[in-house]
């Protein structure tokens, strides 16, 4: 469904991505793990058109979408739920959802039906539909950000650190929701610092370090990989110290 | 000098009139600021264009006032859109300071062209509904002042409806809150910026049209009006629509009281003294909140 081939990107003179190649197949959950500043968020930004790719190609379905604008990519079916939720704090929950469907060109009625779907998925949001998004708790904001993204009726959902800053139980719910979405037919590209949680629900994973993909494989293999365990799963310290 | 309550009331009434104009100009500043983070120093020129185009098209084509006003609003809105397309958009990756300087340049350019087309003469515009003053609680007010205040009220309500109830209005707010997330919703930033320039220009033109019968209009009135509107916007909190209106009215009343009670020589100075005080004490403006941050 999505394929990046040798994609480079830079912030000014600083190369942020070096020849990134990855692919996500239909119906997969693929996770991108790596440390802070490794280039995970940048990768998503390049895919969703927020940042230009300096070279390389990105294809989505049958189309080459390299350096399309964000709104065109949203219409094509790529949805990027950004890091830190980024809900529109001084707009109501319902307004946030409505704007999620901004690019769909759906009628008022269809948007309302789509909103119903989100409320069924996240009943908390319905309770708070007239509240300002900024007044929601972190977990509720994450649900709103996810629901807002789903309002664009995406084929590919890209989630950037959806469990960041959430209580473990809430983070767990978010991950369960991601799995449910995949069962409903969505394809998911998941960026997480919590590598263990991400690998548990993913089919495959990529490990990114300083802008390069250094490792790829099935989620199972990555979970068992000693390098990954040491660097991202916090295992192995005991062996070192003992 | 004896000051009576009636006199003070009279100052307040005339202050509310000029204050309404400042409020409309402040609204224009906030519209563009919210969309771009840029202070558009050509805002005053939109006001000038509103009055001048109305006067000129009544003169040249003998249009009735309403038609001339419509022409002025449409043309000024177009000029606002052109300003965005021709000067702002090509430089959109430049820093905010560069963009602000571009607007200063655009302002000088528009004023220059207006001077060439219409010459240096002041142009009168007849009052919309006669000159017979109306007495309110002992103070008098001209019908044109009521037009000014009423128009400001109508524009403010219209803006509120747009930003509260239309998808386009909400999308513009979303861009102001978080441009990044708005883009990920598929909202096109450049289009929202265009709309904000168009709206700001239209509102400016409306201010210029209702003001013209009171002060006469001239190719160079935009500078001072723009600066006053800017003071009003800062006073109320840049980017805060309601704050801008409150700031405009407050500034108008302060000016009128200062001119009446102290000396009319200091009328213009008062706005800038207020500006400096606000910037020193509460730079986010009296009603400034998180949305008004730079």
C-alpha cells in the first residue's frame, strides 16, 4: 500500500533521513521504532507531505505521491495523527471532528453519520461533545486526535507516539483500539518509543537510528533480537551487571 | 475649565464613533495575524481604499451610494487577495519580520498609486442619512455616527457567526490554533491565508466607507488610521477579535476624553502612550490569552 524508496530529507543543512526504504502492505500494522531524534516523526512528516523529500520516491497504492501537498494526501487516504495529539484546544470536540472531515467533501448528513461512528467507538467523546478540546484529559485528547483522523476516512493511518504521556492503562486502551481498527480493515503505520507495546501488536517493524533504517523484520524477530532488546526493550542490563 | 457630566458624555459619544472605526481596523489586523502571524501594515490602506473608491466611483460613474460602496468593498477585497498572492505568498517561507516589512512596502505602494490616481485632494462623501443631530441623554450624535457604530456592530456579529458556525470559519480558527494539525486535516493553509487577507481588506473597506462622511477621505489617511487600529488590536490582545473591538472602543473614548479634558493637541499621542503602557505592563493585551501569542 505504501512504499518509500531511498527517501532523503533534511532540515536546512542537517540531513534528517538517509535513504529510508520501507513498505507497509494492505491490512498490516507496521511499527517504526527508534530513539528520540532518530527520524521517526520526520519520516511520517515526509509521508504526509508536511516536509519535502529531497530525493527518493513514495508510492501509495498505484500512485506516486512524492512531494504531494498534505491536503491532497489526506484526500488520497493517508491520515497522520501527529505526536502530542495536537487537538484544536479552543474548539469544541464536535468541531474538531467536523474539521477532521474537512477534505472529504461529504455532505452535512454524511459527516454527522461519520461522527456517530466515532462516538460509538469512543463514548467518552460523545459525553464531552460540546466541551472545548483543550479541557479534555490526555487520554481523551488522544482519542479525539484519533477520531479526528478517522473522520477523513483514511486507508492508511499513521500514528505518532499515541501512548506518549498517558497512564499505562490508557496507553493500553489506545493500543487495543489500534488493533481493533486493523481488524476493521485499516492499515497502520505506528511510531512508538514504547517499543515493546508497539511490537506486541505489530506484524512487522523497522528500527531507525540517526535517520537510517538499521534493522527490519517481523515483530516476533525484533522482540527476540538481542540488539533491540538491549537498546529499546530495556533488557540485558542485568546480564551486563552480573 | 468647568467640565460637566454632559460634556463628558458628549466626549464618550464621539469617542465611541472613532473607536468603532479603530475596532474594525483592529479586526482586520487580527484576521491576518491569526492566519499568518504577520502584522499587516497595509490594513490602513484598505480603509483608505474603501472611502476613496466609493467617492471616486460615485463621481466617475454617478453610481448611487450603495452601488459605489459595493464596488469599493469588492475591489478592496480583490486588492487584499492580490496583495496576498503577489507579495505574501511568494515569500511564505521567509520569516515573519520579512513579511511584515513586505506589508509596509505594500502599504507605501498602495498609497503612492492612490495618490497618482486620485491626486492629493480631500474628497467629501455625503452623510448616508442627513446631518440632523440626534440627542441622546443630553449628548448629541450625528446620524452618520450611528451608521458607524451600527456597522461595527453588524460586522462584529457577522464575524462571530462566521467563526463560530461555518466550517470555513472553524477551519481558519484551526489554522490559527495549530497550522500543523490543520494541514493534517486537509485544510489548505494558503487558501485560509488568502481568505483572511480578503476578509481583512473587506472589513477595512467597510470601515473606510462609513468613516468617509465624517472625516472626508484622502489618499494618505490610511497610515494614521492603520496605526490607531494597530494600537487598538494590541490593547485588546492581538489576534483576539472581541479584544480588538473592546480595544478600539476604549482607545476611541480615551482619545476623545484626552482631547476634550486635556488638549486636542495630544489626541494622537494618547493612542501611542496607551500602546507603550500596554506593551510594558501586559504585552498580551487586556483580553489577550493563549491564542494571541507570537
